[in-house]
């Protein structure tokens, strides 16, 4: 599908030879495009132009009988990508500098909507600008926490998202202004501290009602904690943490970074626990959260270690779109 598109050409700065920060892994791009089941002749709305590489892949896939409309808030990226597409002769690609949550109604309806950036809900405009039977594939926030995202694939029928499935994956959160700081999540962060190694430790607490002093205290404790290694298979980290965030009811869910690693977990009045990407666990306080986490891990293992594919996706209507939730 992507053999005719030169990844390095699109994602490398021609003046410096450096990679463009808004580049995504080509294998991940191919997976997302495959999920969208894009075919020749389709009209595709792309949210997040980035380097222009993804639109080039989509242009190759839909062919000259199709059309790709790509949106981005960054004027420099839009100008660069538009020029590269002009040179490539992709007359069936058009790029606009605009807030992608609004979509692009002029060329609607679309057969496919593909997002490379993460909205806090599935925007209503994307749904309304989709043809009946269209597919939307995009990362979306599934829990009220920083980085708590999943790729959602859904069909649009009669102006509503249906037949949704969940898949692991995440891209940078949607903003109305260009992003220049990639060192921490853009939203839902309750405390940030600098570490001795020059990194940043942060925490996001569900509900975001924790006092600033408590959030900072937990962040410092997690950053100073020596993780317990090999607590869970790192290859199953995404599956377990999705299950954890969907089922835990004995504490407040969190996402956090120790300054070197990120993870998900929960906190209560006396303790905090965090499952890190390498499968280790950082725990502080009385240990009650760690005991609860062990019970959840045992329950997950008894259930056959379900992953994203086992989750049921439900949508709740909001003022500006549809909020997806995962249930097991």
C-alpha cells in the first residue's frame, strides 16, 4: 500500500536533514490505513496533515478518481506539505489550515475520516460530515486522564457512530495552536516537576479535583520510588492498563511519568501505584493500592488477559461529540 511513497522524502527537513517532529512510524500509519479499509475513488478527510506523508499514502490509495482533504492548525506544516504535494502532482489532495475538530464541510460527505491527532471526544462535525456507512478511524480519549487514548474504529449510520471497535494507539492531542513542546501531555496534567536527571515528572488525576499540593507530593514520591521489576509482561502492558482503567473502582485512576517512564495506575488517600511501560510497578504509601492492583491483575489473568479487541465500546453523547468508553 505504501511502497510507492518515499517516507524519508516526506518526513525529513530538506534544509537540515533532520526528521520532522510531527512524523509517525510508517508501520503504524499502514496499520491505521488498513483499519480504515480505504479504496480507490473514495473521498477521505484527514485530520492532522503533519509532514504530508500520510496524505501521500492516502492519495496513492484512493487514486486520481478519489479525493483527500487534509487539515492542520500549523501554517508551516500546511505550507510545506502543500508544496510537496504540488511537486508530486497530487492534484487530488487539498490541504487547509484550520482547527480539525470542525472538519471541512465544503467537500462533505466523506467515505472515510482518518485522524492522526487525538480529540477529547469524537467530534460531532466528523460524524455529520460522514456519508451514511462511512468509517471513522482515529485515536480518542477514553478516560479523563492524560494519554488515556485508544484508536476507535466506527461506522456512521443515520448520523451516529455504531459498530465501534477499540485498538491500541495514540497520537498527540488536538490543539487549536501549533505544538512546540513535546515533553509532556498537553492537557489534564495536574502537577509537573523537574527531575535531577533533567527530565519532567508529571501526574494526571481523574476528576482533576486533587489539591495542587497533593498532586505535587504524589508526583515527587513516584519520581523517587524504585520500581519493582518484571511485574507484568511489557508486551501486554497496553492490554492490562486498558483493563485496569476500565474496571478499577477502589481508587482514583491516574496517569503519570516518573521522569523516565510513563504509566497508568490509581491512588487513594494512603497510597499510589503506577504500572510502567516496561512492566515494572512504582508504588508508594501504605501498600493498599498495590494490594488492589494485584487483585486486578489476578482477575485479568483469570479472564484470559483480554486486550483491546475484547473490549466493548459504547458512546455517550456530549455537547460537542461522542465520548467512547471501554468495558470488559
